[in-house]
C-alpha cells in the first residue's frame, strides 16, 4: 500500500523518533509499504516519520535507479563512527519536493541496526549508501536537509 509522504511543515518530522520495540508482522508490513511508497515516489530512502510514524526505522535502496535493486530496511540504527573525507553533494528529499540542498556527508559510515526480523546487523556503508543512511537518520532525529545544507 502506498502511504502519504508528509511535507516539511509536519510536526512529526521535527521530533526525535521513538525506538522500535516489536519485531512482528505489523513491522514487516510497514516496511513493505514503505518500500512500495519509496519506489513509487522515485526516492532512494524513506524514514518512518515521513509517513507519519514516529519510529526509528527507514528503508533505502542505493542501487535501484541504476537497475540493480538493493533494498535495505534499517531499524534502530546506531552510528559507531564515520570516516573522512566529508563529501558535499546535492540532496533532495521526498518531504521537501522541488528543492535541492548541498549537504556534506561522510564517505563511510559504520552502522549497526536490527533487521525487521529482529536480527542484529553491522556494516560499513560507503559513498551513496552512507549519504542515504545519514540523510534518513537525520529524519529519525528531527533534522531536515534544509537545516544543514545550502539550497541550490
């Protein structure tokens, strides 16, 4: 089911999301709906607050626009570190349609998370994966790209 994506004036986008505590069929259904919504909106990432759910959850796919789907659902992410360089690049956001911001993000992010099935994961995300994950984690913390980027 395609969900409504909230715009940048929605209050839920400005508060820190709550941790996910239940790894059940409802969570997995939400993840499926979020992927469907993200792909339909032609995005690379979508955080639960963007669909009105204040939970620490996001979905992303860094490769699908190049024809290689790599869906990843991330629950309760924790950044354990980042590696330089910081790379400034243009970013768009499904909650701020029609606007682009220049944002500096780390080239590498060491990320730990839990899968929707409750399995602990950890990986170093590189380049676009790192950028997308950091963008979505900002959403979980109530931060938008307009808060630290210069509009292009």
